């Protein structure tokens, strides 16, 4: 039996990855601490991976550890050889791959590592191996060999690289970030080992500030590849990591459409959903379900501010999903928080349609006549352009707009690498 043990595994992509790398069935095995001890005593497995919170706790159950795992002091890969348990750490190789793949140079730099669990130990070992000038472990309370967040902010605001190894920001708590990047003006790179969402909020906030920022999905795939090599005593080319990464991005990334009312978002989304086999969600339709009345009625009764608040609640909920097509209301770009939510798992495409092709809707106060529509377009155009990853000009046929949208989506995914 092959699989992954940890305390909470509902967010895990490991089964998907391992079963693409090789031909065994890979099991997700969430264990309480009592179940964990019993599981390790029984040794009823061929090989396993280990995640939060057991990367250190597995060590007393092992018969041997390789030099790498011993030096790190944490294990994420175990092989059962005739009843003897051998421990390894592939987080080291996975994180090294991530840094090198994205040309992140830590040599002679001050680096903050957030969290002190098993993953942090492997990451610190990589940073030392690559010649980081200073590596500081930041923890939420006083603890040996760590500094608190308050002390870090006071004395180490000149840090150049920040790495999150905590679960803060992981699905479903997508709002959370472990640190305020505004306090670290010299930061040039941020890495978050979280991979669900694809881009955790810390990564989104770093990208908004123009900081190079990488999520944890590639590291997850890389360490899995190195684990399979140990499990089955074989070599797998590193190129497989990028192949699986691209496949998973295509499958799991949301295609988000923004633009003016009647620009074609809904029509494009519905047809692309059929073509790509993706679920299609219209945020305005979801809002109507939530408020129990039409948007025009809600506007008239409660005003735009109340509507925008409800819109943000709905967009946050939808943005937790993956692999969908989301058609948004024309004004969603008025709240930057909506954009942050949609970026977590999505690529944002602006469907731009000249105003002469847009429809007047007397029932909607913001598009009741052509003058109002033109004014709204001029006000919103800079926001559509600012927040989108690509623009699709929809001034010809629907089929051409669909083709352009699909091509733009694939192109934006290539920019993840």
C-alpha cells in the first residue's frame, strides 16, 4: 500500500500527482494522533509520504534515516523494507527545484522562514546550502531558535526573501495571510508552500506589490517525483514535473471573465464551458439566489453599497472552487478584494466590447441609457485593464470571441512558469 499520512488531507493533491507519476494506487490516510501511533506500529504499508503534523513525530518509529533526513531532522518519505522503516526527506529536493526553476537567488540575502514545522526544516537546509546570509525562523509565540512576528517586524524589516511554511491561508481559510508585506519594503521574493489555493492570498498580495511570488504546487509535484524514485528505485526525468504542473494548472485554474454588462461574458462562458468540460457559474445569478430578488429590486431597496457587499461574499465563496468558468457582474472590479479572491485560483480575462454594441437596460440603473453606459465604460475601463491578465476584443462573431478567449486562457497559464 502506498499513500500519504497527515492529520487533515481534504486539501491534498498528492493522489492526483502520484498516480500520474507511476502506476500504483495512492491512498490519502488522515490520522488522529492516536491513529497515527497505531498505524506506524503496524507498518502495514509499502511506502508512504508524511505531511503536517507528523514529519518529526515519525522519526522514533524509523529503523534508519538517510544522511539528508538526519541533517534536516524531519522525514516526509518512508519505505518499508522487510519490516524495517527507512526515512528520507524529498522536501529538500522539491524546494531546491522550485528556487532554481524560478531563478530565485538567496545567496547573501536575509531570509524569513515563517513556521517551525517539518517543512521549514528542509527549507532552512536548502537556504543554508545555497549560501543565504541570514535565515530567521518566525513563529507566532516565543520558542527556542525562533523570533516572534513582532520582533521580526521591529528588527528585520530589511528581509529580502519571505517563505511561508505555515498552513495560514490554506483552503478553506483563504482570507488569511501570515505576515503583512507592507512592513517589508526590501522584499524581492515571496514563496508560499501552500498549493490550495493555487495562489494563496500571500502570493496574490505579493504580486499586487510587484514582488516575485511563487506558490507551492510545483514543489509538491517535485517532491512527489523524488519520493516515487525512492519508492520504486528508479529515475524519472525532471521534465515530468513541468508536464504535470501544466496539466494541473489547465484542469484546476478558473477562467474568470470580467467586462461591461452585455459585453458577451455569459455567452462566451457558456459555450466555452461546453467545449472545455468546465462548470460555468454566473456571479449575478448566484447573487440573485442569495438575496431572493432581482438585482434591480435589491438596488432600489438597499442601495449599491449593500449590493457590492453581497457581491463580494458571493465571489469569495465561488473563488474557493477550482476548474470553473466564472462570468462576473460588470461592476465587480470596483472592489479590489473581489479581484484578490478571483486571482487565488483564477486567470482574469477582460471581454472588451465597443459601447455601440452594448445593450441598454432600463431596469438597471447603471445602464439605463446610452449616455450612462458610455460614462460607466470610461470609468471602468482603466480597472478592467488593470486587473485582467489578457483582453479579448469582442466586436465580431461569438465564435471568434470564444476562440480568442480560449487561446488567451492557455497563454496566461504559460506565464505561470
